[in-house]
C-alpha cells in the first residue's frame, strides 16, 4: 500500500554515467493505442502500441555541472540521458530522454533553481 503521507521522492538524473540528484519531478506517461476493424467479430480490436512520457525536473542551485552534462559545447542537448525516480511504491525509469527546455531562475532572496523539460521514448516501472 502506498504511503498517503509521502512528501516527495528521491530522484536521479543519469547523464553519460553520472548521477545528478534533483529536488522536484513532475511527469506523465501516455499510452498509444491502435484499432483494427479488419476482423470477423462485431467489435473493434484495440491494442497498445507504445508508451511515451514527458515531464520536468527541478534542481536546487545553478547546477553548472548539470548544464555541462546536458548540453554540448555548441548548446545542443546531448544524447543518452536516463531519468529514474524512486518512491515508497517503487520507481519509474525513463530512457531515450530528449531535453526540450533548459531554464534557470535566479531569485533575489531565495534559492537559485534549474529546471529541465523533457520527453522520453521509453518508460519502465522499477
């Protein structure tokens, strides 16, 4: 049974074999279906054909090492990114992750944060 009072999850962003912890994650998984009406029955056969995911990750601090891991020298995102989020009920692993947005917030009286928006071609519960 999942903990109803769970306040957060431990997460790790893995890039090129290096793990970078993050403080907040928000993601969703969608399942694509395909229907076939070429059968002898009176019903339509529907099956799952793929799963995809998207979300965002927030990390405290400017995370210069994270920027260096995620972006090439020319500013384009690197390949081979994996995200894993662990919680009391297990975890979720996303592979073939593509960075869609890299942003930073430098507030005057609070912590600097780094946020990454992403999509993933593969999802697997762990």
